[in-house]
C-alpha cells in the first residue's frame, strides 16, 4: 500500500507526498511531508513478531535470549532493565524509564562476523563504508507501517532466526529466507507493537530511512547511540 498522497497545489505544481504518523499513540494521525532529498529504501513486506530486551530463552525464539544483542553483550544493562511487554506505562515499561530508545527492531542481517570483522557482502548496504571496522547497522532508523499508519524505530538486534539474509534486508528478495515458525522477517519491540496497534504476529511493511526522514514522535524522546545524526526535530 502506498503512502497517503495529498495535493497541496494546483496547475503545474507537483503533488506532495505525506505519511500519516502517530506521534501520540492515538488514532489521530499527523501528516508529515516526505522530502525528495533524504534516503528512503524500498518498502519490504514481512510478517512481524514481537521481541524485547531481556527476553529469556524459549521455544518461540529458538532458545536465544535477548539479555545480549548481536552488537551489545550487555544489552539489558544498557537499556536499563527488562522491557516487559505486558506491563506498559505508555510506551515504556512501568518499572523504569529506559536509557535507550524503546522503539527498536531487529532485521535478519548482521554486517559483522562472530570474530569481530566485517563480512564480504556489505557492499549492498546503501551507506556502506569499506574502511569501517565495526557495524554500520546498529542504531539506524527503520519505518514500519500498517496501512497508512507509520511508526519509526532503531535497528538494535539481528533476527528473527536468520543473520545473513542480505538479499532480503538490502537486496531484491521480496520475502525473508526464514522458514521457522511464522517465517517472520522483522522483530518489533513492545513500543513498536503498541504504536502500530498490533498483536504479537502481524503483517507489516518496512523500509530503511535516514535520520533526517524521521519525524518528531515518541520514538525521538530517547535516541540510542550516535552512529548517525539524530532526527531533525
């Protein structure tokens, strides 16, 4: 489904493209105009599942805990605690205010090998730097939408299940390689789930976006890291 298009002038003036974002988590959208000068990747379809910082090993997640992430061996401590999906106060866990952005996602590609070197297929990353020695993916922004409703999150982990599905994450593959469970192609945090008014499994669309394409919203109240410029507020 394409973003909502609104004509803002007549005659020879081009139509402007607006996206309906939900900065308050309500059902009343704010229309934000898209700029032609900021990078946005193509839309990808995916089944989305929910994961969270501090999640224990279970059969549902392949017995992989989320106390660590692919890029942070002590993710739970960095975040400030367990991002409990059931006990929510707004977009935060009720027990504490997180140190990092509660709007986060995981995609099934890691540009780093286990031994701490970058992989050979990173040239497909639009913002790749051949001289980089650490990940160029952590903290990047992703827009996720269901129909006209868009919310934004930062890329903070790798999965679900796959870690080298670059053809889906950055290439031309329409669907993820993952065939485990629901065959999910993206994991969403509890805040992302609630912002999009989803259940624990849902069909979504997503795309990579630059920080300059991220509008003001609850996802900009706490921004994780400094690997790219913060959103323009």
